[in-house]
C-alpha cells in the first residue's frame, strides 16, 4: 500500500494548475477504467461461484435491501459533497466541518427511520430473519460509508483517483473473497451480512490512511449558504436517477417477487456494463476537472466536447456488441 499522504499534500487551501488538471484528467480516466476491469474481474469470478452457492431468492433479497438503503443514501446528502468538489474558490475548514456535520446528522436520522420501518419492509417484501439482519448490516455500512465523504472529496479535488481506486480495489477484494468463502461454507444470506460489514470497515480505514483527515463538528452559516447554492439544484437533478434505479427496483421487487427480482438484477448488471465501465469513469474524473476549469471557458468547451465524444465512441459500439452477443 502507498505511504500515507502528508496533510499538506491534500490541503484544501491549495489548488492545482490547469496544466496539472489536464495531465491528471487523462491519468484519472485511465486509472478508473483499469480499476473497473480489475473490480469487474473480481466480481465476475465471484458471481460464477455465488451462482452455485446462493439461490435466486437470496440474490433477490440482497438486491431489494440494497435498493432500500441506496434510496436512503440520496437523502443523506443535500448536494454538499458535490458542491465541495466543484467549488471554484478554495475549500475552507469551515466548509469541511459544515458538510461533515450536516451529513452525519442526516445519516443518523435516516438510520433511525430505517430501523423504525424495518419490520414494515420485512413484511412487505417477505424477508426472512436473515434478510432483516442483512438490512441492519447495510444500515451500519451506510453509516461507515458516510464517514468517507470528506477524504474522498479532498482526493477528488486534487484528481488523485489512483488512491481512490486503490481503496476500492482493496475493499472489494476483501468483500468478494469473504462473501464467496462464507457462501461456500453454506452461510446463505449471512454471507452478505458479514461481508458487507467487513468491506465497510476496510474501505473506511484504507481511505483515511490514504487521505488523512480529522473529523470535526461545526456549522458555518456562510459556508452552508454558499454550498447549498450549488448543492440543492444538483441534488434535485440526481433525484430522477434515484427514482429510476432504486425506486423502480423497490417497486418491482414488491410486484414480481424476490426470485424473479434476483434474475432481473443479474440481467441488469450485464445491460449496464458499457455505461458503468466507460461513462461512469469519465464523468467521475471530468466533474472535478471541469470545476477546476471554470475560469478557462475555451479549455472547458474543448474538454466537454472531447469527453462526450470519448464516451459515445466507446459506449455505442459496446452496446451494439452486447446486443449481438
């Protein structure tokens, strides 16, 4: 593992030059695509084994409870993290403290709601006791994941996607290895429960090691006002995607049953392959990169045009190839 980053390296009060942005953007896209192939290879091998060790109903249960928690994740952030990433000015300590405090407050409220309505969710979707425990485990995972927001933001503003990729690969390698082993041992849904918790801990520890930041509680009215100016419209925009993906999953899981939903989850993973491997990786890098170019309109225009062309150039042939197969 790489050495821990000195605090000064990720100091939010320092900015990177436009030339550095260009260089790191290309490197970031390449790194994230390479990361995806590594993660895809790990998950592909794991799914082959899991298909033998788990039933469609167990796949479906994991899909439903994951969608329920993912739906809550949307409401855990009112766009503050995205606002930090794209902020034109230097990020201040007040910005970081305010974002962290508000997000953790929202997360705790949502966790309380999740536990209060857990029995209702279990009854509506016919979850077993193991399914209910998995729901609780994903709730804990949700809390641990929220603690990674600020370290991730600091890395993204500096376009240090190599370190983010390293953390993701490590946590997913541990997750799938443990998941397959426990499923092979006959633990069923309990395999997901244990693996999800371990993955969250590994991801949290590794990211804080690669991007050190001391959690701080505090609120600044000026910081909040400035961050919400971009954050709220951004969050409202993403609501459409949340309703389309996780909202639809919750509805379908209730209508078609867990077995059929498990098959749907498997098919959807393949159908979304071109978007996940190309579009997501490019937009992940270009969002903070374009933010650094806000004062360079000519460079920004060229970069946006190139990124759209690059996405289409890779995604369209991949979709056609997938349909042929």
